[in-house]
C-alpha cells in the first residue's frame, strides 16, 4: 500500500513539472512567432515619412544628371559596412555611381546574390547626393526603408543594396 501511495505522489509531482515545462515551451513558441511577424512587417511596411525627405519628383530625375557638385564642401564617400569581409572599402561620391552585380558597375557586388545586375544609381544634383533604385528585384533601402523614387542621402545614412550595407561618410 505504501508503494502505491508513493507512486501516486511521484506521478503527481512529475506531472506538475511537466505541465510547467509545457507552458514554457508554448510561451517560447509564441514569442518566436511574434518575432517572425515583426521581422516580416519591418520588411514589407510602406516607406512612410522618410519619403518626404526626397526633394525631386519623378519629372525632375532627367534634369538631375551631369551637374557639378557644389564647391567648398568636403567630399562624401560610400563606405561598405556589411558584409564584414568587404567592410571599410570606400567609393567617392564625386560622380555618378552604379551599384550591382555587373562587372561594369562602379561598385560591383558580384559576391551578393541578393543584388540585381543593375541595382541602384547614385548621382549628384545641386551639390547633393541622391540614390534611385533601378528596378531591382529586392529593392533599395535607405535607413531601413524601401525607396520608390530618388531620395537625398546625407552623412550617416545607411544604404542597403541586396545584402550589402553602405554608410555615407566624409
């Protein structure tokens, strides 16, 4: 009889511990699901307020090409931040640059399977640097927001083309 009572108490204690572990696993699954939903939302949400910073309209894009930079300003550079094995490479923003997997690009990203052959273009207008997406498959992002028209870049801005992340520096 004592053996039966001992077995019942042991079974009850283990079932309580198992129940706690089950609830912890359910909570972890729920938290993981929330993180996945948040990550998807960040990737697909509309650009919002950042779009308002871009001065040129679609009709102005053709008039922006080929203008000299303003004098008296320190030059800007595009510096690779990610991937780590390419970090530190710098490209001057004195003239028009193209970014893409094509060997003919000013900033070739042949190592990046997420960038398009001709992914983005950087150009100057009135001494300011602008970036525009060239119809890439995965989009071009400035400060984590997808761009749909030319947008002005400033020092410290982050530009993402495929899996490559650049920072505008002086």
